[in-house]
C-alpha cells in the first residue's frame, strides 16, 4: 500500500478518527510520519487541556508501521511497551514527528540476523504550535526474523 493510501485509510480508523488524531504526512519511503491532534471539546480533560490518553494514542502505531514497511515481511514487528512523560499541559493543538533512519534499520537487521529478538526503543516528542514539548513518549518494539528466514545451523551428522 502506498503512503498516500495508508494515510487516507488510517485517518478513518476509529481509534484515531474519534480522538481527533490525524496523520498529516507519511513519506513515500515510510521513514517519516507527521501526526497532529487539535484541541477540541471531545478530547479535553477536566481542566481543559489535551487528554493524556489522546496524547499517548497519537504515538501508537507509527514506529511499528514504519518498521514493518521498511523491513518487509521477513520480520515480526510488534509494540512491546511504552511510557509517557507529561512535560507541560497541552493547551493548544499538538503534533509529533516520527523519523526512522538508515542506521537504525541497519542496527535492527544486524541485531536480528542470528534469529534473536531485538527490542529497539524509539523516543518521540509531542509539541504544541509554539514548539514547547508537551509530552515525551518512549516506545519499545519487538523485532525478530521469522523462522523461515533465519539462518539454519547445519550440524554434522551424528557419529555412532
């Protein structure tokens, strides 16, 4: 699926759509994604700022999708864990920019070449329109070569 079509479809995905979360840009090589969340009456908390769950949700699928596309179907890629640090109240529209570079991809490939799992961690900042960091999210993913693509250790035949 092209980046353009993924952006259109994922913006209709109910967990993002009904939270007001929108992917505004996905690069053709799936190495950059920009996501925004406008402050609306339905995503405000009790004190009128961005609901923390929406800030967390806007970071959810992106690194997994980016890695799946860049690594191909030879790998299992799953979200493993995540944590969020709230830095300041989100009193305005916010956005997050996700980036994946060649060095990160090469590191993942080298760490998983033997068939072992690898748990890379990615950090993204959610910022308001003035550039102030509202939240910092760390996402840990699980990446592993599928069994059919792992190197097979050839053992010598047993001696009797």
